[in-house]
């Protein structure tokens, strides 16, 4: 394997199972002290740099959000020497700026998940750490991602609160109304514990949120059912600028 450091890792969410433009990719897959990752990390060349890609749900989307082994995924990336992670997450939009097909870079999150293992500190004998998480995403990487998205002509939304639910079901309208009162702008199922585990490992981590649908009860037609067909069509549109965004990010 090349000794050139990996410039960036991308964790792909729903609708993103391969990174277009990743060339000469080598699959790296092995068990970690925390179990098996979602699949192989693909390490190859993208825009002239060494880049790793990992499909969060597995390449065939076999793993629902609550079954993803977030610890093993991040551990594998860290073992590869990754220092920066861009997490791509499909989300539902709650507030006006985050309508379907919008892309954004949230700056805060609220964790509504239940029972996920959310620390590397829970093994017997492990050091107990209380990491600072006041600012859950890395400021520098967030800014770089925003600038890259603007340079790629993508008009990203700057900031917003990501509410992470347990899933895999979508939320009730009352749950989303409560999340809106809590200050959430977007809702997804995979933002946590990934972000805090990255922080525990000292990785730079930022989220690129792609809006697949209006969250339950939101938008101009709040009673309309959320269909998978709409979600997938919106995701396809929202993902389109991604290669250009990553290219700009790597060139910066
Ligand atoms: N809720 C939670 N997660 C999601 C949604 C949603 O409406 N859309 C895409 N991921």
C-alpha cells in the first residue's frame, strides 16, 4: 500500500455507496477491537490525492442506521491514518432553508438516539474520557467544506441543528414539531454517535447534509406521505455536486 497519507475520508450515507472518480481503489477490510466495519474502506486516488471511501450502510445498504457499527467504521479509518472525515448524511428538512435537494453543513446537533454505543470508553479497563463536544463539528473542516461547496456552485446552507433520531422508522409529526421547538433544522438517523466517536479519536469531522424530503408535517404540503421514490430522486439530485465539492476541498 502507498505510503502517501490519506488526505480525506468520505463516509457515504443513503444513496452514496461508491465514490465516483475514485480510481485504483484498494479494498481494506478487517475486524477491529470493536467488531466488523460496515464493509471495506476503498482507498484510491481522487482528484490526484489519496482518498478513502466507506459506505456507512454497507455497499448494498444492508445495515439500518441503528445496526451500523460506528465504532468499527471510525476505528478502521483511524488505523488507515485518516485525519479528516467528511460524513455525507441524507436528512429530512424541518426549517425553510432545508427544503428537498438542499445541501448544508450543520454546526450543531441534538442526539435523540436510544441505546447506541456512543463511546470508545465503554470497554472494561478503558480510560473514561469526557471529550468536549460543545462544538460537535470541526470548525476548520466545516468552513473548508462550505467554501468548496460554494466554489462548486452548490449554494450550501451554512449551519443548522441536526437532530439525530433512532429510526429506522420516520418520525411522527408530533416528534418533528417537538424537534422544531428544540431548535432542530434537519433530522437524520446516522449523525450520532459517529460525530462524537470521531471527536474521541481526535479526527477532524464535518457533515455534508443532503436533504431527501421534508420531515413529517413540514413544507408546503405537510400532510403528504413521504415516499421512497421522492426520497431517492431528491437524493440523486442533491448528490450530483458532490464530486466537484470534494475536488475543490482537496485542492484547497
Ligand atoms: N427523518 C429521518 N431521517 C431521514 C429523513 C427523515 O425524514 N429523511 C432522510 N433521512
